């Protein structure tokens, strides 16, 4: 397994899976520039490092490293989800519960998070992020998926272009 050595910091490095409410949707790749813009804006206001990330049609995986003594990833995800939603036309069906809370029906309310424990855990999760488009059958090679941080890793020489081949 390739090593993605980037030392962990005191406040934490976290792995996330964030899903759209409609798992048949392709909103994330159809509007990837809007997502990128909202993530960039959120990072300017609430800094964090993106260690690895992949955007798939209906969900995304990300590994973030937060600044020292900062573990407030919920605020960051709230800003990203709300900012992305505001950039889309209202076309989704909304249930009564979401109407009462004045929510859009784009994202699942919850997301999966896991605090990275050590360098081996980080290596496994970065590999998972980068291999995910291959796992889901979108591409034969991880490098062929355009919405992935694997391109940065290849450019830095951390992995070869042939890593993550089915």
C-alpha cells in the first residue's frame, strides 16, 4: 500500500462521507464548479486542509485536517451544504419535516465521520477515497476520474498514474 505520510495534528484529521438525499442524482458532478466554489469560500472563512477528496455523482468522500485546537467540522459542512443548495434551482421534492425546518431536500441530513487515528489509518482512508470511483464502476483507473485529489498525489509523486487500476 502506498504511504500518504502527512503527520496528524493535535485537533484532528477526519474522514467524511456526505450523501445527497436522492442517491440516483448526479447533482454533485453536474454542478461540481458550484461545489468547488462553496468549499473554497468555506475554507477562506473557516480554514482547513483537504488531505484527500473525491466527488461522485451522488456522494463525496473527504479527509480534512483542521487547524490546531479546532474540531468544528459541523459548521463547515453546514456552510458547504447550504451554500451548494442555494446555488441550485428548487426542483427537489420536499417532505413536511423539511418544510417545517425550512430545509431543502438536496442532502441527507446526517453524514459519516471518522477521526483518523494514526498514519496507517490515514493511508487506508486516502486509498479508499481515491479508489472509490473505480469501486463504483465509473472508471477503470483512479486517475481517470476528474473529480479527485488523486491528481495532486500523482503530481507530487506520492502515487503513480497506474495506482488504483481495476
